[in-house]
C-alpha cells in the first residue's frame, strides 16, 4: 500500500455514491473505526479516495423514498457508511433509505452524534442484558474500556437505569469522571486480567459490556455468576479468547456479540427512542471531549488510535 494522506477538498455532488436519500450533514463523530479508515486500514477503507465517518446527522435534501421528505431531520450510523461507502465527514452524503433513521423525539442532531455508533453499540449491549433478565437486582455489571466511547456511554446508560456499575479503566485520573457518569466503583485493568489457568474464578459479575476482548473478556467470563450475560464488541486487547467451556456449561453464562453495523433497520427507531428517553444519560453533554471541524480530524485520529480520548469527539460540519 502507498502512502496515505488526508486533506479537506471539494467534491462534486454528482460524485456521491448511489442511494435513495441525500442528506446535508450537520454533525458526525469520531470513532476508533474512523481512525482506522483515516489511516488507510485495509479492513475498513477498501477504495481510495475515501471519506471516513461512520456516523452522520442532518437534514434530508432529497429522497426517492416516500418515507423521507426534504427538511426531515435524520441520522445514519453503521451499515457501510464510512467504510465501503463514503461517510459522514462531508457536507452531504447519499445513502440507501434502509440506513436512515428519523431523528428521535428528545434529541437534537448534535446530541444524536454524542451517542453515534458508540452509544448505539452500548445500547445494544444494554438491550442484550435486559433480554437475558439481567436486571439491576441481579448484581454488578462490569464495563471495560470505560473512558472510551462505547464504555463511557454504557456506564452512563446503565447508571441511569439503576445498575451498580463497576468501571474498568487504565486512567486513574478518570475515576471522578466515571463516577459522575454513573459508576459505583472504578477498578484498574488488572482487576479483570487474570493470567492463571483456572477454568473458573470467583463469581462476581451478573453481566458485562466488554469493549476490550482477549484475556480481559476471558477473565470476565470466568468470573461471571450463574446465568449471567457478557456482551462483547471490542478487540483492542486481542482476538484470541483463552478459556475453556466451563463458564458456559457449569454456570450457564451467556456470551453475546454486539454488531451495531448490521443491526436490523426495522428495530433501530425503537432503540433510538429508548436512548433519547428512559435510557438517556442525565449528563449527556459531559461526554463531549471535544468538538472539531474537518480540519482538526487528523490530530484527533492520532489521539483516538493511541487511546488518549476520554468520551466522545464531535465533528461539526
């Protein structure tokens, strides 16, 4: 692969990819996947030139689908936006109608991008815990990578719903921030990084939202209580899962993968309504680490890939 460079430039609207709905973008956000796309990662950006941005919120300019009309406020997250297809770091996007979600009542376009894909992924995790009867009364929920986008929003939503949330972070200075979001306890990474070969560990967690993977995920699975539920959406800690089947066959632990990119279109509006309503963090704006124009994205890409961003970065178009 040749050298990858970035620039803000003009592109004719006629060059936008085919689609049913054209949207004037007001806000996007920065996610780890955007960082990979911005640096030319072949597993994310497949053709060049490429426009990253897996999130977008804005106003419909034109639609060939009768569900949307010019002037409608909408959002798009996931699917192939910003990966196989040009994404939200542009004043306009054109996408299939199936990707579009009406902006939920109670959220502004800017607020919807504080959530973005990170918040939507966290919400799928909350939904999975509830679907497996992991209510606040069942016990503690552990959230790893708690200062990241998915982690911080998971802490905030679970805290809003009354769960006892144990946040895992490698940033001791972020403890007050996490407790203000809704964590009842903050622990270091080694608290969920057991390197022994024990098939099972002491049972503590009723559930988990893990954004790390690798041995962290294995440790959590080995220390989850009977019929608990562990959700997984990350791999920064590794793609291997070093454990036996014992958590599953002796404790009935459920492992649920979170795939926000292909979450069914017909279910998205209902989940966004929960995020805008009963699951909405009381301090949503507190999650904003920075709000930047297009020109400042490259510097923020370096920060997110190095794990130096706490919360969410908004991109203002």
